[in-house]
C-alpha cells in the first residue's frame, strides 16, 4: 500500500494529491496498467484511486445515484483490509454522504453525513464503475466524476487546515511490473519502508500483542525507524537481505495454498478481501490482489495451469468451456462476470491486436448447442468463426482471473463449498 500510495499520491509526480481522487480515463489497458503499477487490474470498470490522510480532520465522501449502473466505492486500510463501502451491492447505488474518520479524532460531524471509522490514518478510496464497451465509457465517466472527496472544514464552509508536506522515501523498484511484487533494487529498503508504514499506521492491538514483540532482534519496534545497525547481528541482517529479495516472488507463487483447488484453478477464500490475522491469505492478497474486494461484493478465481497442472503459456493453444449452468458466474443485477488475461511476469494486462483483455457477460459470446460457452485462449486469432470467443494471450506464460461482481446466492454457496472446485472449467491444450 505504501508503494501504491507513492505512485498515486505522495511521490514526485502524483496523479492525485492526498485527499483527492485520480480518475483513470479508460479501463486498465496495458499502458494505463503500467502507469498505475496496480496488480491484476479489472478491465470491466474504470478505476479511481485516492489516498486520504485523516490525521488532521475527517474527509467527506459523496457518492452519486448511478441510475442503476453497477459501481462500488471501496474503502481500504493501509493493511489492505476492506473496512467499508460507500456504494455497492449491499450499500446500494443511489448515493450518499459519508465522513471518513481517522483514529483518535474528537469532534462533531454534521447531521447529514454518515460516520465511517477508519482503522488507520491513511485509507484508500477506490471507486470502480462498470463500463460495458467504448460507447458506454462517457456515461461511466459521469458516475466516476460524481464521486468526490473534501475535507470536513471545506464541506462546512470553514477555513481549511494547511496542507502538510510529505517527505516519504521513494521506493526504488523494478519498472513495468506491479509495485506490489516488492522488487526493490535494495532488498533492505523493503524493511525500512515496511516499518515506516507500520509506525505511521499502527496495527490493531491484537496484532501488536500477538506478533510484534518477537521481532525486536530484527530491529523492528513500533514507533522506531528501522536501521540495519539495530539488527542483532550480521547473520540476521544477511538473512533479512535474502528475505527482502525473495518475499514478493515467493508470495506470488503461493495462491494455490489459500483456497479450494480444481482443474488447475484456485478459488479465493471467503475472507480474501479482509483477511485480518490470516497472514498467509493477507500476504497473497496484498502481492497478487492488492485492494481486492470483500467476497460478498466480488470474488476471484485464479488459474495459471491447464487441466494437467502445466503452466499456461502463449506458446500453446487452449480451450475452456463454461457449462450452461455455472454457479460461479451467477450475479445479482446490475452485477457482471468476466474472465481476464494477464502476463505472469508483470501481473498486468496484455497488449494484443484486437485490444481485448477480457470476456464475459458484457460480450456477445457464441454458445454451443447445449448452452455452454467455449473460450479460446491463444496468442493468434483462431479464425473469424471463433473470434467472438477469443481471449488473446501473450506469447509467454500467463494467468487468468474469473471475477464475479455482485455475486448471487448460488455463487456464494459455491464459493463457500470446499468441494466446488471440481465445477471449474478444464483448460485443455489443443494441437497447434
């Protein structure tokens, strides 16, 4: 979250300063995905990203009536836990006014706003507005533009506090890959930034009491900056360098450990959007699915293997067939489902000749005689008769994500069933 905040709000070239929202002009094309550095982006919505500093005063969030268009405004702590929504399946799409209140704030709020207490000083306001196609983009942008934030003083017409100066250390990361992969030039910067972020946004007391005291020998103490000389000895410091180098790629290889598996797919667990002290799920969530939603709002199914558990690659051609009655894609209107293609190395969307990054309920997909849908996964066009169902792959290794936004009860039942992985479609390699 620190790295994403630096990309969006507090770095040398912010896209939107703190307490403002950056509104992406389009879906997360490969170019925009690289610009944001945001891992495994959704391409069925246009995003907004705003980092709110609640140290001085609450921030007022205003959401519009979308006239039935699906959209969400997700509120995320610096620990990547989703703690509330300003719009969405359960909150609704008719709009409202909310006060985001930071820890320890004492004051009185206007009677016309709903209070939401934030667990950390910094929080992310992340809108997603559904857009079906290029022609639908202007209408979706109107909804995104109507999602606004302002300080409490400004909302009440009072003089506003002086904007603070931020002098955060700039992460030095590998370019053109998602910043959540933690590929630091200096592996020890992982530790200094981790501790800086923790000190500014202290963890919950139960997390502090359960875990933090045992890390003092690593130089990690709440309220103190991390310095190499505070590590107990050179042996531990050398090991911390190794961890700083390996932690992102290691976690990126672990998604299949956190939920039910089937036919090469992993179904993310029900607590994926708010894992709390489930540290394995929290780690995978933050590296591969940063700011992923609570499962009641949206859930995710990941695959990087074919039916024989071999890595998917654009060097091969594949098909997968969704049965006519597939519980994982059942949604509550106006929700939607999709399957999206990503490059395994960068964790970003993939350039292709038809500028198609996903397929799903927004597309006119050809159905088989029995009502099932076959999708073609390959780097080259399968031919005009199959192009409507072609999801272009990169030339190298790739992975896919099935998303369900506003899941219906039968989808939630499948999500919670540890044996439902067998229902997931087999990704079959076909002859080249």
